[in-house]
C-alpha cells in the first residue's frame, strides 16, 4: 500500500464514529487513485527500462554469436592442410618435394621405401 492510502486508513481507524461520510469516502478513493497513477507511471518506466535491457542483451548475444561464427570460419594451418588431404595432386607434390630434398642430401629414392608406399 502507498503512503497516502495508509494515512487515510489510519485516520479512518482512529476516528470514533463507525460510518464514513461521503466526503471521507471520496477523499479516500482520491488518494487511492493518485497512488495508483503514480504506481502506473513507475511501472511504465520500469517496462521501458526492461525492454531497453532486453534489446541490449539481444544485441550483445548477436555480437557474441557473430564473433563465434567468424572464429569458427577461420581455419588453422593444420586444418587447411587436412582439408587438402583429399587432393591427390597436393600429396603427389609433397612426395616429389621429399624425394628432391632427399636427393639433395644424398638419400637414394629407395631410402623412402618404408615411409612412402609407391605402387603396391
């Protein structure tokens, strides 16, 4: 209960006679109406603040979701190499480069027999 209504009820309780006059009833309800209008204003302000907070929260979650999606789209070097695992020319190029490097350091191509299975 609001302050004005409490005050009006205290006045009514402390009076000696049991019945209320028309003027007292009108005053009591005027106080109730004014208190309710103040509460209505407070509630509408509160609703506006809550809706603003909801909008900010939704925008924040949208930004976080966007950042997570962007992060998941960026692939690491290992993931990029593994994505190339289905391309036979990539692996053929790697084998040829290994053979050339091995030849440069004096390793014969037969030295790769245990590592690379060529044909069979």
